């Protein structure tokens, strides 16, 4: 009876529960809003890696973090470069990994030091057709590639192998694969297990696992790397090996796939582009010609101002850029300064041209050539005492530098010979040649009789006056009995600076130079 009396109430309750179930089935779980894209900054790493690249990169990483970026994308297109500079960049990336997410996007190539930088990042993505790998230090012999085995090769490879293994452990890359980037004798097989798992193993490990249901991976070329090659992979192979997380046509496509919002791209600025241009071999060769011509003119006809200015400007650019990029240090600067000093000593102090001048030329050429050579870094075997360059990139750079410097000096000599003959007809430069006399006396011709007289005029003890400041070279005015009037001539003070207007006394002649002293 109680049940019958409460039947309407039960019916109402059942209807309410059924309706609530229908509503729940219709609406489903509450919709989750998509996550906001993470802010990212793109940092290009392009061209040859050097100290300037490393310093610029460090500043850009700091700027990206200050701008609120949570992800840094390194846009890589580099053939490699100086090992020490790349290691500096790796340290910057390792520090950034504690606070930011780092992605290496290989746009075209990331060889050698570029691969090291890529593995330092927590993730690698690649563009279609891009390449990654080939990181071994190579030593050359006089006949080509040296056959280095045993302890010597281990000493050369150990610093790089240790760094690659550390980075692989930190960022989840396969240790054997990253060793294959550096060690050409490493053999790697890609195998699949009975449960679909994949491993990369040595030949000995493969022999052991062969009978346990493991098979060679059918989607890979096996061995993945053999004893005669260095692991170098395209974007497709890198993805199969698990080195690359994906292939994307552009940074924008990568950002969309990774839920990133690119807030800025730190492209090369004007100053960085200027350093790259001024560091080019062709322009450095031209600057070398200008520097050589200017130095020769400063020593032969000092005091004009133009030659001194050209020597300073070309010298600052020629030596300053290698200092910025890490290609020059105290040794190169010391050799160059010693070369210029010895040449000046030969011209102004030591009579004739002998061992002092030759030593100066050798020091100058060697110092200039070494500014083309990158530091070897930690890839050389410890205890190697050879004075000759051992790494392939070092020898190639030395050869290029020698060709450019010697070619520039020969070109400077040829250009000077041409200018000496035709400078009278070259606009502006003809002002550097003193060919007029004081007063109304007509221009003196360059005939044979004048040449004989010029060889002894002005003679010792002749008095005159300084037309310009002598620093120590400049212009003096002396009486010429040939024309019965005064005329100007290039002179050099043997006692340093002489102010314009001061009396001069000829001390003697050294070849074509007239040596004077202020009266």
C-alpha cells in the first residue's frame, strides 16, 4: 500500500533522472579551450661560424629571453667553422635550455660545427632537402689525407665525442648515432624488435640480437653508417633515425605545427653584414693592395697625409675584422707590427736593403696570412708539437691566405709601377707629384740633363725653409741655381717634427730621399 501511495512520486523521480541523462548525453563533457601559442624568436646562424658569430648569438639569445620568448628557433645554414667558437655557442644553448625550449631548424645545411650546435638544441627540425652531419676532425699529410689510427685518432676525437655524447644524453638523441657523426670507424645498424621497438647497434650487438627476434629495419639503409664514412643524413633519413622531429617547408609551417607564435626574427643587422663583407677574401685582397701601396708611399714620400690616412684606414679594417672574428690574436698583430717596423728601420736607418728589410717583409706577409687561418681549437692531439698546420680547414685557410696576400703584394707592385709612370695624368693623384716651381718659372721637364742635376740637388749644407710641417716627411723649399729661383722638394727630417716656416739645412741624401734638419 505504501508503494502504491508513493507511485506517482517515484514516477516523477524516474522521469527526472532519465531527462538528466539525456541532457548529459547531448551536451557531453565541457569543451577545452586550445592552448595559447607559445612566443618564439628566430635566430639565424648562417655562414662560417667564428668568434663574432658566437658573441652575436649570445647577445641575441639574451635579447630573446628579455623579449618574453619561451622558445628559440635557430635557423641554421652553415658549412661549419671554428671549433672553439661553436663550443662557445653550445655553452650558450646549454644555459638557455634550463629556461627556454630550443629548436634547431636546418634550412639548407648544418655540417661540422653546425651539427654540434643542432645536437645542443632540445629538438631538431629540417627543411626539405637539407643536410646534417660530417663532424670529424681531419688531419692531412704531405700526400693527402693522413691515415691516423689508435691513440692519435682517439686523442683528436675524444673532446668532440665527449661533447656530442653529453648533448645527446641531455636532449634524448641516440648515443651511437651522434658518435657516428664524429668517428668514421663507427658501424651502425638499425634494427626492429619483436614488439616493434627500434634500436641502433654495433655489429657485435646485432650478432647477439639476431637470434632473439630482431630484424634489420626495412625502411633504412643498413648499415646506417659504415667504417669508411661519417654519418651525414638528409631530412628524410634524419626523421627515420629519430634525429629530426619533422620536415617543414618554412619557419611558419614549423611554428604552426608546434603551436608557436614567432614574435620576432633577429636578422643580420647592418654592422654584422658589414663585418661579413669586410671579412670576405676578395675584399681583404683589395684592402691588402691598398695597405701595401699606402705603406710604400708613406715610407718613400712621407708627409702628404693621403697615404698615411689610407694606410691607417685599410690597416684598421684589414686587421680589425680578423680580431672580431677570432682569426687574429696577439701573435698576428705582433708579426705585422714587427714587419712594418723592420721595413721602416731598413728605409730610414740601415743603409741599402738587406736582412732587416727581408725579415720585415717575411714578418708582414706571415702575419697577414695567419689572419686568414682559424684557431685549431681542441681538435688537435694533446702534446702535438708540430709547427705546421694539422687540420684540413687550417691548411686550406693557410693556402688561401698565402695566395691572397702574395697576389695582393704582386698586384700592388705592378700598380705602383704603373702609377709611377702615369701618375702625372691621373686626376687628383697628380697633385701628389711636385712638378711646378715657385714664381713664374715654367714647369721643369724630365729630361736626361735634369735627372743628372736632380741626383745631386740640393747638396749638403744647402739652406731652405719648411713649406709644410715635417712629420717627419713633408715639403721643403730650396734655391735651385739651374733656374735661378727657389722650388719645392720632398724632404725627410732626421730629428722628428719640424713646424712649417722653420729654416732647414740639408744633411745629405740617401738615394732619392733628401735628409734635412730644422735650423
